[in-house]
């Protein structure tokens, strides 16, 4: 991708959110997005292939996810309208609530 001129081609991300995406973060070839469906989803940027969903009934947000980013070690930190900060584990849809 040429950030100055935009994408050279249009990419469709499979397994999109059920509602509007509200935030997005990119680290290397990985994209994470947060949505009004209360979940986060990760994709491989190069191929557009779905990697995993960050949401489970016991873990995650009860309201819209409004902010997400990667930590230095590659985990995802998310914030939502439920006033929760969630730090997601790398290998499982499980998070620590920081608030």
C-alpha cells in the first residue's frame, strides 16, 4: 500500500462485523477493528483473510467498541462505551478488564 496515494486495489475483508466498524488499528500485516456489535475482529492485511474474533460472552465489551490499538508486544487494547478497557491475550478470545 502506498499511504500517500491510497490503495492500489480494493480489498474485501471476509467475516466483517454485523454492525458499523467504529475504530481500526494496523500493526505490520495485521488489522484489528472494533464495532458497534461489541466485538473486535482481526485480519491479515495482505491477503484480506480473517484471523480471529475478540469477543466471548464472559470476556469483552457489553457496548460498542470505540477505540483499539496494538501494544508493543502485539496484544490488543480496546475501549468501549461500557467504560471498560480490555487487554486481549494473543492466543485466545480472553481479556483482562483494566477498569
